[in-house]
C-alpha cells in the first residue's frame, strides 16, 4: 500500500458556468468515484484541493451584502468558509463511495491553517488569481463594487482578481494530521492551500489577507505525512515544453534537475503550470520520492505509472 498525497485542481470541483452547490456536489461525486478506485487498490489518500473559484464567489457575495449590520468577512475567513463547504462535499461524496464499494475507509475534512511569513516579498507583488474570470479588465473592475482589487489577465483565459500568495512555512494542525493519517483515515486538508495565518510573538496565530498556492501546501503536507508519492491533478495530461507553440512537447519522465533548468528557461506560466512543477520539484528534492503531474480522469493510470509527467530525484 502506498501513501499518496493528491492535489486536486479546480476541474475536480467546479465546471465553468456551474457554480451552484448542487452542481459542485455533483462534480465532487464524480471526483470521489475516481479517487475511490485508487483507494480500492489498497492505497491511502491525503487530499488537498483548490478553492479559487469558490472563495472568489464567496468574496463577491460578502461584499454584495456588506453593511453596518452585516459586515463583509475578510479573505482569511472566506477561505475558511470555502474549506468547510468543499470539505463537506468531498467528505460526503467519498464516504458514500466507500460505502458503495464495501470499503471500511472513512474520509474526514480538517479546517487547516497554514503559517506564512508576514515579511514574505509576495505581499508586495500580488499574483495569485482567485474568483471568476472576466472577459476584460473593465468588466472585472465594474464588478468589484468599489473595492481596491488588483486584476491581471490569466493565461489567455480572461481577467481575474489577484492577491498575495506567500510561501507556506508550516501547518498548524500537523499533529492531528499525522495522527489521523497513521490511523488510516482518508484526509481532506489544507483546502485552498490552507487558511493563511502569521505566528505572533506569544505563539498565537492571526489570520492575514492572502491565498496560499494549494500545490505548494500539498507538497509540504506530503513531506509531513511521509508520502510515497505526490500527485498533482489538473486539466492537462502532462507537463508541456513550448506550450501553445508549434514545438509543443509532452514530458513523460524528467529529473528534478532538468525541471529546474526548464523553470530557469521560463518554460512554464506563472499562476498556471509553474507552481505545479515547483511544488513537485520541492517534494522530490526533500523526500527522494517521485511526483507526478497529470489529469484527474487518468488518476488510476498515473498511480500505476502509466500516465502523466513523472518527476524523479
């Protein structure tokens, strides 16, 4: 049996234009069925999920009702809301699938806080996209309800709000995660990268307005639980060189050193594939085990070593 940390991209939770709770629960059920096929093979999963569209929509709703009597919640609290909702959908869907497949496993979601450095330079250069896509910058600004948001064009897909994305330093709930993992529980943790908090001088924690890259947090989780493999599931079947050009080429097996060279060449888009390969490289470097980047629909083949891009030490 392998212990596998899986990082789920937005396609595992929400399809474009279908943001209702019922729609997202339906997608969660499809995702749970694919992941249960891996659990049925005897593997243990620890699941980290994204929350970009969900937390963005929560923020829009908060600001729409903002008033003296019903004040809008800050970004860190909205992140906690998204963790609770998505964790609920995935937890219920997985446990239902376990029951259908006569598995004794149980899935549990943990509201997770991730410590960041308040002096991280990312706070000076927000670049993490969250929320819905807009066709133009003017449309994005018009929907921000007067908030001082920053919008960037996102990989040719439209305009999105961007916020600071500091690096994850540690996970507050590490002890609980380790205990439950060792007990064989299927965990859903660090949703959206975790709720960003800073550690104060007295050892207490305080939330801060930011979004942590879920792939980097997933890599940290994978190290903490001693994962045998780290899998990042996204919308493409493999990592590409020359993406979108006539010389586009898929990578099947690539060393951590070669990935570092491709990063230096600027082969990967920031906010898209770059954080995924960086997270995979981090896990490989620190653990000595493989990481794989591939498509959710191929997760069984990925676990079997037959699909995706495998990054080796």
